[in-house]
């Protein structure tokens, strides 16, 4: 039995230690906001936070999060950075197909938390590996900047 927190709530899962967190979240806990993209940690669709740091859920074993805090797209809006990013995403109509957006939002939220006034190069570095097949990268960059300004103003 693996015990960990997800979005502030104590959870447990009776699964193999080496099961990817992605499948625990989606198939065991029914939290489908974290998406499966490539399965090899390259696309970013499955990005979650573990103790506030972005990680690829498809490559993180559930045993690695035992006793830790996991934040998913379902819970990121409870954080100041996450709330600001989600609002900016809506305001600037970032989403096209939407499939990658939970991972994009998770990476952007971690960036703003760590770097309150990110430069273009900060954004590029933090968002590397988050692939958007629709090519909404310019809107993503603008939304990150808007969210950062919103957080700084509070």
C-alpha cells in the first residue's frame, strides 16, 4: 500500500511499487486531468508537481512519491501561481485542441512560482519538452507573462 498526498488529501493505492504515477492517478484514483502523451517523458502532457517540482508522471514510479505531496491539474488552481496561470490561459484563449494544456499549465505554474518575473529565455527553458501539436506557443508565452504580472500585483 503506497500512501501519499494528492492535492492536499491523503491517498493510498494498493498497486505495484513500480507502477507509474500517471496510471495510479488516472486508473486507480480516477483523476483523468493528467494526460498520457508519449509514455517516455518527452511530451510533457503528464506533468505533475511532486513537492512543488514538475515531474513527468509517466516516468515517476508511485513508490517515488510515497510520503510526498503530489499536485495535479485538478489541484493547481488552489495555488496562487496555478490560479493565475489558469485565468491567463482562459483570458488569452490559449487552448486549441487542449490535450497538452494540463501539462503546459503545470510547467508554467512551477516556473512562475520559482521565477516570478520570467524572461523569454526563462520561459523557453522551463517549457522545453512540453509539446503543443497545435502550435500555441506564442499564446502560451503571453499567458505566462500575464499570469506572472497578475501574481506579482497581489
